């Protein structure tokens, strides 16, 4: 049987997962793809580091060049993360005509176009299933399964760390910091974890999915991002009373009669009756609405060693098959097809809203706030005001009908200036998946 020698750069959570998965299922993979994949070298940063996975010392090196430039290595897996050395590694491998598998969404999001162009120029390919949603084969599904559909909407829980934190805050009333530390211990979080909790990791992933769905590369700075740092136990509680669960949702939505696409990541109130509300823990889910297929749902583990290794193995399988058949561009890494497409600025995006204010409980306060919403032509669909002592500060919660983000932000700024409103208003968007 033909043998393909694999060079792995990175022996951390994902790299060690790939090493273990190949040790466990390598012969199964070989029988399915008709070639044996052998790990030839592994580059790490620190040879002395104690590793849970015993990668033989004879395979290890601290110099990635020894792996990439080794003439006996035919396929490279870049699994170190970051956007500097990882970019250098991938470009060097592609230049040698060696296919590369990567899980690096930050790098793809920032430099995807350059890397895809290099793969094309040097007659090879770049594979990136593991970059979005851990073990869920969403890249393959968009590129192959839905190739005949226009993707009218896509909603995703695409960050395992945030979903793990929000789930434990809701179900156990757990403290944000303690749950984040657990997510780090479990190998879910990025380094630094700010990438997760401030929404940037989800933005990288949703940008990649938007690019595949709409055929123009969505640069990271075009994605509107708001993370979960400010989501409080109070918001989770009141959202629950209204029949909603707060999730960090990535949205890709094209409005009718417009070439502009909403591409955003923000905490969102999801109705408890919707399937995304019950996606818990480290699980991810992507809800895709195609014009031919209708609604589809993908669900699975979004982070962690084994789930991510499963997607890396899928790419290794594809890369080996392409190497075997000598087909360079059966499915290029990215196919541009809507060059006139553009991302809609958030001020133009229409949403519904949950607003939580802290107000002094005295006559006329509610009327003044309702007047400001009314003047902005924003309808109120419900109000909660828990009973409090007159003259004291109490929470006041509104559910608002559709308005553009621009109009809603202006109305909230006016409300924030009222002397009876204490502290910064909280505004969380609501999605009813209509
Ligand atoms: P990690 O646990 O921090 O591992 C990074 C590995 O890269 C370590 O083994 C480190 O060596 C090695 N490394 C760093 N710089 C290097 C260099 N210059 N030369 C050689 N080796 C170097 O990270 P990870 O969680 O495995 O993530 C890797 C990639 O997968 C990232 O792009 C991440 O976004 C992506 N990803 C992660 C997950 C997940 O659940 N963790 C899921 C999907 C995608 P030492 O071990 O010696 O420090
Ligand atoms: N830090 C990422 C997450 C890893 O929590 O989803 C998977 O991409």
C-alpha cells in the first residue's frame, strides 16, 4: 500500500489529538483511502515539556523547517495557532507544492486569500475543516453538500468555550471566572482566552462560513463582534422569565433585494422553543437555511482534542486522496463567486431587542422611556418591572419590536441620559429565526 509521510507542526491539544487518533484509527483510515499515513516528524516549541501523549522523542524537533523541508514529508499539518509563524510555515510548505491541513481560523480569517492564492499558484491545496466547529463537518457540507443552494441564512453556536460558560452560568448559576478556568483546563479555550470570550474566535469562524456561503472573502474587521464578558446572571435570569436562553450566535443573513450580508457575532436571546436554545456545554451547532434544501441543523462537539482531531483526519484523508490521484484543484480551498457582495454595517441591520435598565422607581419614569422608544418608532412588545421600594433603583426590562441597530442605539443613548436611569443600559439582540 502507498505510504504518505505526514509532518505535524504543533503537539498541543490538537496536535497530540491527531497523533493519538492516527495511532488508534490509522489502519481503518488506510483501508478507506487506500494509503497509509505515517507521522514522520512532529515540531513543538519545548522538547522538555511533559506531555500527556507520548510522542516518541525520535520524531520531535523544535525547528519546523526540519519538518517542512524534509524531502520525505509529503503532507503538512499546521497545528500551532497564531498568525505569524503559522503563516510562514504554510506558505513555505505550499511553495514546495506540499498540501497543508490547518485548524487555524485566526490565520485563515486574516490571510485566507493570500494562502488560497499561494496554494493555487504552487499547484497544491489547503484544507481547513478543523478551523470551524471542531468535529462538525460544516466546511465540507457548505462546499460540497450545499453546492447547489443559495444560503439565505446561517446561524451558528461556533465557540465551544463561550457556550460552555453560558450553559453553566444558566444551569448552575456558576461564576464566569471559575467556569472559564474549567474551559481552559479542558483544552477548549484559545491562548489567550480573550479570543473566545470577546467573540473574536467566533467571528473568525463565522467569517469563514460567510465567505463560503456568499463567495467573497469576509475580512475579520468587517464582522461585527460583541462577546459574552458583559452577560450577567441578571440578564440570564430575566431572559429565562421571558422564555429565552442567551447564546453567543454568529449570524450570516442576506436580506431580500440587497447584495449586503449581515455577518455578526453577539450574545442573542434565542427562544427556548428553538433547537439552538438547547445546544449546551462545549457543543456547537450550525443552522443553515438553503433556498432549495430548506432548514438543516449540524450539531456536535465544537472544541477539544478528539473532536478537532476527527476533522483534521478528514482533511488528511482528502489530501491523501488528492495526492494519490494527482488532482490539484478538484475542490480549490476557496472559490470566489459573488465578487460584488459586501457586508452590511451593523447600523443597517434590523433586530429585535431585550433591554435592561436600572431606574429609580418613581412616577413617570416608565412613561418617559416609552416616549423615547415611541419617538424612534420602536414598538414595545413586553415590559417587566419587579416590585421594589418607591425611590429605590429597580431593574426595568423591555422586549422591543424590530428596528435597525442604528435607530435602537440612538434611542438607548437618549434613555441613558435620563437622570432617573442609573448605569449603562444593557441591550441584547433577540433572534426569532423567521
Ligand atoms: P496548544 O495546545 O497551545 O498547542 C500548540 C502547539 O504548538 C504546542 O505543542 C506548542 O509546542 C506548539 N508550538 C507553538 N509554537 C511553535 C513553534 N514556533 N514551532 C513549533 N511548535 C510550536 O494549541 P491547540 O489548542 O492545540 O490549538 C492549535 C490550533 O488549533 C490553533 O490554531 C487553534 O485555534 C486550533 N483549534 C483548536 C481547537 C481546540 O479545541 N483546542 C479546536 C479547533 C481548532 P509546546 O507543546 O512545546 O508548547
Ligand atoms: N477555542 C475554540 C472554542 C476552539 O472554544 O470553540 C475550537 O475552535
